[in-house]
C-alpha cells in the first residue's frame, strides 16, 4: 500500500454518459427505474456493462448467477481487490441506488488501467445481479452467491408474484441453477462499495463523502392476522373480529415502539393485503410485512422482540390469531478499520471533505463481510435524502468526488 496520491482525473461527462446509458435499461413507464433480476432490461444492462469493460480491454467474467466481473489480473498471486454494487433496482426506484456503485467500479478500473497499467493485486469491479429482492424474496442473491451462502434447492423454492421460480427465471436468462455453488469466491481480499447515502446527512452538512463505519442489522418478517369474515352491514361493531382493525392497531404499536427505539432505529410496514378484500366484507385476514433496523445488535433484538409481543397481545385480546415468518435477517456489520483508514487517507489527500457515518440501508458489503472479506463503503450525498423513489438524485460534482476517492483508495490497495 503506497502513500502516494495518484493524480487521477475522473471525467464528468463520461460519468454523466454512463448514468444516462444505464437509465435506458428498465425505465419505468410512469416514473423511475424498474430493472429487476433475470428480466430483459436486466439482461441488456448486464450486456452493456460487459461491453464497456471489453472496450477498455478489461477481461469480463460472468458467474453462475449472472454477476458480471471486470478483471485486471495482478502481477502477484495476492487476494483480489473488488469494487462495485448491484445492477438491479428497487420497484419504481431511482437511477443511482446500486447502479452508481457499479458504474463507479467500471470508471475506477478504466482510469487506473489507463494511467497505471497492471496492478499488483488483481483488481476487479462487479455488477451484482440482485440486491433489492424486488422480484423474489432472494435476500441479497448475488452477494450470497459470491459468499457461498445460497442453500441447495433454494432457487427452486422461491417464486415471483407470477409463480415463476427463481431457478426457471435463471434458465430463461441462459443461466444454469445447478452451477450456483461455482459462483462462490475465496480469493477476494477486500471489497469497497460506493453507494448513495439514501439519507439526508451529507447534504445537510455540506460534506462530499461518507466513510461508512457500520451497516445496520435488518430483519424482515411476513405477518398474518386471522380474524373472521362477516357482513359489513349486518354484523354489529362489537361482534366483529376485524383483521384490518387489528392490523391497524399492530402497525400503530410497531411505529410507536420504533420511535421509542430512537434514531437511527427504524421500522416500516411496507406491504399490506386484506382478504377477501371487498368493501362489503369485514376482512377475515390481513398480511403485512415488518422491516426493523438498528446498527446495535442488542437494541435491534430488544425492539424486534417487543414488536412481536405487542402484535401477539393485540391479537390475543380480540380472540384472533397472529403468525409471523422470517423473510430476511442480515446482522449488523462493522467496516474493517484498515480499509476505513485507506479511504479517509485518500479523501483527505485529494482535499475532499468526508465524515464517518453508519448506514441505515442494507448493502452487498454486509453479505461479503460474512465471508470474511475486508470491507468498507463510500457514500455520496442524496438530494433531500430521497431514495427508493424516482426522485433519487446526486449532483455530478459529488459523484465525481466519490469516484475520485474510490479510485485513489483502489490505487492504494492494489498498486
Ligand atoms: O433495503 C435495503 O436497505 C436495500 O436498499 N435493499
Ligand atoms: Mn436499495
Ligand atoms: Mn443499494
């Protein structure tokens, strides 16, 4: 690791061109982006990423689940230095979440190869196939493949809303689910992910770059409230077992516990369905999701437990049933101090303002951490803190500072 400052230049118009190009793949007809795994726009975006890399003479490798790697082989047989993020988007999401990190990875490799040639350590960028789980409950699918954390038979047992299995969706994109174990890597030493902040802190403080010291724990559950169907006209209010009313009280209880947990803790009910779902029927069943996050494992565990108990008590008090099913759990993750120091040194020597912060969003980084890979993240500001929305935006000037910090970091790690 050298102490030199590579005087690299990230070209603003090239950055803007890449963002614009990727936004063509999966533009939602109403607003924003919808590029979900193993669909035609996703395939086109992966192909374009490969084309960019090949045009720079960077070797392209695609793994069994469709992660696309650009590889600059190193002079020494040392662990790879990897950068990148996910190529899929949230439902009606924005242009920057994930996409910016994989673009940044490509631009960093391109710049380093052009200026400094062959690295000492193998240097790689990656477009990770699926992080958002927008189509399947696939729970960081791309990063889990790399970390060797996909269970045997899992691809056959997860279905999208049309009943298509993840395995069949892979086959439709030309991928063989039988090969998933081959995607596992044990030769990655360090992962550095650039991402938008998805919150308001950097913008509010006028700071260009966030250096992420920890990522939140995330738990998602599918909840079911079972009451009783009755006639909306004939059944008196005090004789009902209304699943919608019970679910509403549960959601209020969850929200007030989240406030008690305090920042940066949060809880969200992002999806809710009532059945049979008719204006003239008291609902027999409601299902809803809970997403609970906190970067301190003990606080997270305490409040997740309190929320579950509150729901059980609300159901029991009305003679109703409440069941919950775990959809996703990612433990909180701390960044590797040595990698954090390299990022801070890079930003500092480039004269770029930065601060340490935690991430309330989940990231591929925390899954790769579970495979023992050294890691840290670089955040760039999000306008008005907006994300998972078509309104996501980061100013080019900030993006260039973020990518410059990333490029310098990779130079120090790999050259
Ligand atoms: O939900 C998350 O935090 C991530 O953006 N998928
Ligand atoms: Mn996201
Ligand atoms: Mn993301």
